[in-house]
C-alpha cells in the first residue's frame, strides 16, 4: 500500500518557503512533462514580442531550462541574441554576456556556468527564474537580491518575465520595499500574469 501525503501548507517564513518550494520542484514526478509544456508556452508567448536581445539564466536546482525555446526563437532571425548572467560578487549585480549553443563556458563567482569571453550586452527582455510567484506579478527568488539590484540600475529597464512551474503559486505572497513586480509570469499552465 502506497501512502500519499497531502501537499504541505506553504510556510509564511520566506526562507523556509524557498527551501520547501525548491524541494517540491526537485521532486515533481512530472517535471519533464511540465518543462515540455512550459517550453511550448514560452515559444508561443515570444511570437508576438519585438525584442531582439533576451537575458536568460543557466538553470540550477531543478529550474525550468528556457534555453532550448530561446535558441529556437533566435534561429528564426539572425539579429536575435541571447545572454546569460554573470554575477559580480562585490556589487551583487548581474551583467549579461552573449550565449549560443557550443560557446565556451566557465564558472562564475558562485560556480554557475557563464559564457567565457563573449560580448556584454543590454537585454531588452529579461527572463527570470521563479522559486515561487504571487499576485500582481510578484516573484520569489533565492533571496540574494541580484535581479532586484540589477533591474534598479538597468536603463532602459528591460521587460521582465518570470518562468515557473505552477506548483510555485503562493497566493498570500506580498511585496517588500525592494521588490519590483514582473511584467509577465509564464507557467506550465500558461500565462499566470497578467491575468487574461
């Protein structure tokens, strides 16, 4: 007999909530299927976008891997470019360097792969991984504030879209003073924000 436990009530403590949502994400038995659905949602969503440069991320800790969908997007137009973040340990901000399949990679200050020796560019659209997400375009990240600090300084400010698996919905999530709502949030179930 298999014992099936009900999902845990999300913690109100953000540090605990982050750990809980990451553990749930790593243990999603249908994560591959959700990833394939989110690939399709992202590809369709990008069809109507005008941006030519997208800042993405290298997936860690079970995050959705947006790079296959972005590469397909870039193949349709030679002027489209994808960048990955490079973290600066001192300023705790990000810059974006050009990425393409097969480019040489190296570890950044936190051990996350980044392009080696490619040009730095300003993304017109920024794709952000979400540990969780809430009403009004709120994103729950890892708590380091890298994206918040980066967005506060980027001029012009890029359009922002969060990507998450739908298990990460936290209905009571509220903004802190430094939080900047995202322009859109995409999940394996479709467009989560703005509400249609």
